C-alpha cells in the first residue's frame, strides 16, 4: 500500500473515496497547492498560482457533476510578502471564483516560508452524481481532451524552459458543460489529476475489474499528471448519446478501452509521496 492510500485507510467511512464527499444535498472537496511540490515561484505569477489553485479544486466538484457554490481558503504566505503581492494573489482567487459562480465565504491565513494553499469547495449536488463506483464489465472507457501536454510542460520547466500563459500546466481546461449534459448517460468517472494510468486503476479498483485496451497508449500519456481532463465510463448502449453530447459541447472524446474481468495496476510512480 502506498503512503497516500495508507493515510486514507486511517479514516474509513462511507464519505471517503470519491473526488468529493456527498453529504445530503452537498458535495465537499479539498486539494492542496504547495510551493516546491506543485509549482515553483519562478514558473507562475502570483495571479496564476491562485487561479490554478482554484481551478484544480473546482475540478473535483465538476468531476462529481456538482455545482460549485462556496469556497473556504487556507493560505500560508511568506512574511516578507508586500500588500501588492497579497492583492495579486487575492485577485486570482476572486476572479476565478467569480467565473464559476463561487462565493469565497471564509478561511484562514498564516505566515510561513512558502506559499501553501488549501481550498475547500462546497458544491450543490445535481440530480445525477458522478462517482467512481458502478463500473460494469463491458463498459466503454474514454477520456476527454489531449493527454501528455502537462507532463511535457513540467519537464520543460524543470529544465529551465518556459511555457505559455495558456498552457495546460498553467491553466487546465475544465469540462463542466460536457459533464453536466452527459452525466445521465455516464456510469462513473473522475478527473485525471494523477495521470490516466493511476486514476484508471482507482476506477477499476472500486468495482474489482480490469481493462482491455483498444489501442496502445504510450507511457508518457499514461503517466502525465495534473491534466484535469475527465476519465469516464459508460454502457455501450449510451455510446452514441455520449458522443453527441461531446460534439455539441465541442469536447474531444477519446475511447480507448473496455472494462473486463481481472484487475488493472498503474505502471506510473506515485505523485504524492
């Protein structure tokens, strides 16, 4: 068992396991965004840091087909931060929250040696909740968008290069409209935050199933983390309906496998520890 799974195992209850915890009519989710773990200061502006921190958290609500409504911020910033720097960081939080109809209703701040951001998103549950469970043998597996760009951009940054301000690593694309309209046809899904291979293994583990690939996928694509595209599964009879929604919302959709008997284990290294 990897350390992340071990930590999660210490808090066993029925709310834990999905991108968010469903409690009555609400979905709660939280992600950390930490300097020197998820980003380096010379890679992103303070505005971009705050914006991406919000986006990766909003992604969890979208992955559950929930409507983000409120956010709580926990922020640690260096003691020597100027008021102008704090204002730039705050602008990134506020503008991104506003874009998705979210109100920031509170949180906490503290000084530290690095920027550490913790965001809790409180989202309203919709009629169709998209969970990681319920995968069935024969279900079609697909992912949205193009995978692999985030890993390439990260390697470029680690080697001293630069990426554009609209790059996948700087500003992920969220598939809110597609998930909202397709949810009633989907069996299960989650956002691809730790790489297709790792998140596919999570999806399969919930239902004790394996994967039969329709096409070969290279390891760079399988292991590219922080993509925030969607991994979804649906019954064969819903294939045309899902494809129509993808076309209508201009969402690239890649069918790559089917669920089968067996198990699927990720071939990628762990990102969290």
